[in-house]
C-alpha cells in the first residue's frame, strides 16, 4: 500500500514542477502581503512588497526544485 503512495521516479516533469511552484507562491503571496499590510498599514506598499519578493522567490524555488530532480541521493532505484 505504501509503495503506491511513493513516486516510482525521482524526476518530476516540468509542468508539474511549475504548477507546484505557482500554487505555493500564490499562497505565500497572500501571507507576505497580509503581514506587510499589518506592519506598514498601506495596502499599495504591501502589494508591491509581496509581488516583488514572490517573483524573485518563484524563480529561485523553481530552480531549486529542478536541481533536486537531478540529485539521486536518498532515492530508491526502480525495480
């Protein structure tokens, strides 16, 4: 049963990695903007902070995921 829950391949396709990245970053955007708004008190500035930081973080997260797709450490080989 557990074997079916584990991916048979360490490599994700690029489309899956992009969808995971975007959905995660949208969630983080909401959190960043909310915190910035509470601290700064200005919605426009909070949105600017949230958008800028999340654009940078989205790119770095995607690259990070793609790098890990090429690292085989800790991944069991297919049989």
